[in-house]
């Protein structure tokens, strides 16, 4: 009995030890299997939180939509906290430049025109390896210009958020009232030229004595990138192929300068620049007092609520020798600061913004055009409530559109285009004199940047 009792006693001790060991194993790490599929499990909680900072120039609604997209499509297991600093568009580039100078630059930054300037200063991270390794970023599913815009020295320094193309907006109600063919109808007939546009603008301009009560077209300011649609539809260019010399003194460009400045100064079908343009007159396209305007596809979102019927068409071209889908493409997107301490997490944020579904939600909520053709082709994008019935033409224009030749010295060049452009509009110099002056000053800037 004593021998049996001893054996049993030792078996009990061993059993207790085994149970204790199992309990210890579970307590120390045995829960990995239990929470393997749970993103809120202890493995995720154990991962340190990473804060990623972003600067953004969009309005309050755009910033809200952006944050919601990241929250929805970002991998939760990465435990990333995105902090977005919204900066008004007019202050954005000065503030971001100051942040870089002071070493307080964001991890991710909204980027557009100054990309080459920042890239040339070695401030941006090369995203090429991240794009190549991404399972969702399919380069073949982007409009070519949307990726080309962010390339510098053979590397990809940014990715697009949306594309915007120069479009012609027109008030269908005013055209119907005047008994005129709409710009879209003229385009379909192959007759949407500067001559047709001017004729429409003259017939749609109304006066009460010496006072204009309705303008046929909007104020066509002469300036930097936003004027490029007129340069391109004239068959002209800003710079030569390798962006080393100005070609703004070309007779084709001079034709564009003359035509657009005369809309107000000679034909009086647009608000006079001497009067401050459409804002001073109180007349804008949105008021229903201007029949046509050249604007950009980003205006669609805000124009959805207009109380009259409107639509879009391609830009009028100088003559039939110019491709009727000629336009200018503008990009906005995101880059990563080269000195970020968290490049992988910063890319994860960008990747969450560039999936097809994420792009689709942005397009639906803001009325913008995503840079992936497969998304634009979705039935719910171009036919969404409030979209113009001709919106499908935008995708065709994006395939053929031209990029403005942004350079490392774009900011300095913009000053020249804007200053001399105003002198032309205010009739202080002729279009020929202005084109010559612009070409000489741009050549000096480009030569000095070498």
C-alpha cells in the first residue's frame, strides 16, 4: 500500500507540473493561433502605432473624403495613425517649402505643378520600387499622362490622385433660347472651331444700351498652365521637345494670344480685363449670365447644383487641321518626402488611395475624374447623378491630352506668363510684342537654370 501510495503521489505532482506548464505556455504566447484572423487581436495591439503626417490642399469636403478612404482601405494591422494638415491652396506651396526648409516636412504631401522642382532638389522619395512591388498598383491601368507627370530623371516621384482636363462648359438653356446649335452639336458635325465659337459668343451677348447684361463667353485670361488649352488648340507649344528653349514666339501661339485677347478687347463678348474680369461684373457661368466658359473637369462637382441645364464639350480648335480632342491635362497627386522615417507606412497610405475602389469612391463623392480608365469606365462614374450627359467624352480627351511642360523653374516662368499676359490683355503691348518678350525671358530663365 505504501509503495502504491507513493507512486500515486508522484504522478499527482507530475500532473500538476504539466498543467502548470501548459497554462504558462498559453499565457506567454499560446493565443497567437486563437487571434490569427482577428485584426484587433493582441498581435495587432502589440505592434507600435506609427503616425504618418500628410499635407493636403483640398477643401474641407475633399479632406474629409480622403481621410475616410484611407480609414477604409488601409491595412489595419499596420496600426497607422494618419494626421492630415489641410492648407488653403493659395498658401500651400509656400508653407510646404518652409516646412522642408525647417526639417518639419510631412511624410506624405499633396503634389502637383512643383514636382520637378522638389525632385530636382532631392526632396522626394523614388516610388518606382514600391509601385513595381505593389499588388494593386497596375501601371497599365493608368492614363499615360497621369504617370508621366510625376516622372523625373527616369524615376517615379509621385502618383496621381485625379486628372483634370480643360473642357468647354455651356449653358444649354441659353443656346436653346437663342436657337443655336450647341458646342456639342458643332463638335459632332466637325465644326467646333474658333470661328464657330466666336459666332456663338457674339449671338449670345446681350446689351441694354451700353451695359452688357449677358456675355457670350467668360474672361479668357492669358497666363501659365491654365492658358495652355488655347496654345495647344492653336497647334502651338510652350517649350521645345526637351524643355530647354521657348517656342512661344511661334505664329501659332501669337494667333492664340490675339484671338483670346480680342474676345474682350475687340468683340466685347467677354468681360473686359480692364474691369477686373468676370468677378467684378458679378457675372460668372454659375450665375447663368455667361453662356460659355473654358474651365476644367474639377468644376463639375460644384456645378452639379446649378439651377439651369448645362453640359460640356471639347475645346474649340483653331481649324480642322487640329485634332478636335486636343486639350490640356492637369494632375494632382501624392509624393513621399525622401527623409521620412516611415517610408513603408507612408507608401501604405498612398496605396490605400490608389486602389480602383478607393478611386471610385473619390470620383462619386467629389465629381472628379480618376486616373484609371477601368474606374472611369464604370457605369456609376460618368453617369452619376449630376454628371453632364456628354461626360463620356472626358475619357477620350484624357487619352489624347497634352501635359504642360512643368520644369524645375516653373514658378519663375509662371511670373513671366502672367505679367506679360496681363500687359497683352490690358492693351499695353501687342500679342506679337508679348510673345517675343515671353520667349526671351523664358529662355533666360531656362539658360540660368543649367
